[in-house]
C-alpha cells in the first residue's frame, strides 16, 4: 500500500509499504477513505523529530470502510463505515471505564498515556492512518460506526477535532453568559469556538493569521489579531476589567512570540536524536507564550483548559500568579470515546450546527499530501484543515 512516510525534519514522502494484516484477534483492517492532517502532525514534522524513525507512517484522524476483522471483533463487519479515534483504548480497563480513554492501561507504553496512531515512539509507534490501509488495534471497542450516505466530512472529525474541542469546552466549564477566550484559531481552536457557541457562551478568538481570524469572525466570534493588538488590554476592555471566565489554549508548543523557547527548540534540533530526545523530555523546550497569556487573561478564580500539546518537563510556569489568582487548570489528550456519543446526534442533524460540511479548506490525494503538510505548516494558501483522500 501507499502511505505518508516520515523521512526527516520537514521531509515526508509517499512510499510503498506492505499491506497491514490482522495480528491480534482484536484487530481490524480498514481501507481509508479520508484522513485529516492535524496541528499535532506539525509537531512531528519539525520539533518532535528526535522521537521519530525514518519510515514511520503518520496520521491519526482516519475514517474508512472495514475490510477484515479479527476473531474477537464481534461489533464490526466488513463493509461497515467507521471513524477511528486517535487514541487506542480497550474500553474495559480502569481508566477506560471512568471515561479516561487517553490513559488506557491496556495500550499505555513506557510511562506515557494510551498508544496513539502515527505518533512516534512516545506513544507506541503504531503505524498511522494517512495511508491506503490501516490496522486498528482494540477494534472491539475503538471504531465509531457511522451511517452510509453523507460525505466523509460529516463524520471524519469524530476521530480528533470534535472530541478534542468538546473536551476543551467541557473542561473550560463555561455556562451561558460566560466569556471564553480561545487562543489559536487553527482547526482545534476554531472548532472549540463552535462548540462553545452551542452553550450561548460569548466567545473571543485570538490568532495572527488573517484568514483564520476572518473564518471565526464570519461565525460570530469576536476576534483579536495578536500581531496588531495588545491581547490583554483588549480582553480586559471587553470584560469590564475582570478577565475571561475561561481560556482555552489551542496553540501548544510552537507558539509565536517566544524567543527563548524557539532558541531551545532550534538547539535541541542540532543534537543527535538520542540526546535531543532526552533533552526534550527533561528540559523546558516549549514556547510558552500562549500558555502564559492564558494565565494573564483568565479572571481570578477562572479556568484554563489546555488543549495545545506541550512537551518539556521543566517548563517554567508563573506559579505565584497562578496560585494567587486561584486558577483552575485542566488539560490532556482528548478522551475520544468519552464524548463521541454526545456529539454524533449533532452530526446526524441536517442543520449542521458545527459547520463540519464546510470545515475542510483543502482535500488532497495521498500523492499531494507532502505539499499539503508544507502549506499547512506555513499557513499559506488559506490552509486550515486538510483532508487526505487516499
Ligand atoms: N489535546 C488533544 O487531544 C489535542 C488534539 C488535537 C490537537 N491538539 C493540539 O492542539 C493544538 C492546535 O492544533 P491545530 O490543529 O488547531 O493546529 P494549528 O497549528 O493549525 O493551530 C495553532 C494556531 O495557533 C496560532 N498561534 C500561534 N501562536 C499564537 C499565539 N501566541 N497566540 C495566539 N495564537 C497563536 C497559529 O497561528 C495557529 O493558527 C496543537 O498543539 C495540537 O497538537 C491537541
Ligand atoms: Zn489530530
Ligand atoms: Zn483501556
């Protein structure tokens, strides 16, 4: 089969690999019809490269058609249409049964959370779904069956974007009338705004890419361009000096405006992989400007809901301010299966309140995926969400 393959920093190619086979009785094989490219893939594309090996297949937002199932997979049949959650979870361990599927004990490796598709040695090095075919472990639980009929766009975001945004808003704990600030208006921040609007929350979005700001503005989000305006000043003005009830950080480790973090990432990139991986795990290599901004923007007693991925263990945090302001901070990978049953009815409704049908800005064939990665990273050509259609 053909698959999007990592070769090195900013170097992904479409290569031929052996077709995946059933290896465990709980596996399924699917043929992939659509597969999203995520902001998390951009971390692999560049900053997290010490954790990848040449030949790794990327992608964790796939959907497709079941081709074959192992003997213990009784809930699926060949021909079923399924979306595959990005975290691989068993459904029966303690974390899974308490709604913490991203901490699944059955698939965790080396002191980290649940295995993830296409996400490096840190998360089990499981081949990803930007490929023609995918082996799906724990298929007796993970895959979400969706009806035939509507286009893939209607359902594909159940793998990651929708449950991540949903969890972000739940963790932000906003209620009707509250003010929520969303930092970053990539796919995750944009969808977080849409989910929050369902609750009649006032939503203020912050980014510095004009098309992304405009996209959110068209859907009724008040926007702040952080490259032109003082974000703290604007938010204080808009909230009568109090600050936001909650802030979602949908930016993560590669934030703009963080010279020290950028230098650390650049230096780590110059080290041999084995050393760089250790440095990245142990040291503070993140660009923390978005997270520090969230601390400033939240009102006293407010909540920070952290969706953006960070990777250093020694990142300096403003503990005095966080403690004194009595902030609540919640974070983590999305527990995909925890939320999908809540979200699915909204997708089956023709009203499309979340705007998923028009969410993708680009649809590309697998062969064009390497160019799409570059455009997404550089935020050019209006690229916000790319769907690869193998
Ligand atoms: N928690 C989870 O389960 C989960 C799931 C998916 C993605 N993520 C993470 O969410 C983050 C966003 O993902 P995405 O797909 O939207 O990526 P993205 O890279 O397209 O979006 C990030 C956005 O942040 C903006 N930005 C950069 N610096 C900023 C700053 N200082 N202030 C305000 N905006 C700034 C960028 O212009 C960009 O539009 C990534 O870190 C990704 O890894 C987490
Ligand atoms: Zn993703
Ligand atoms: Zn489990």
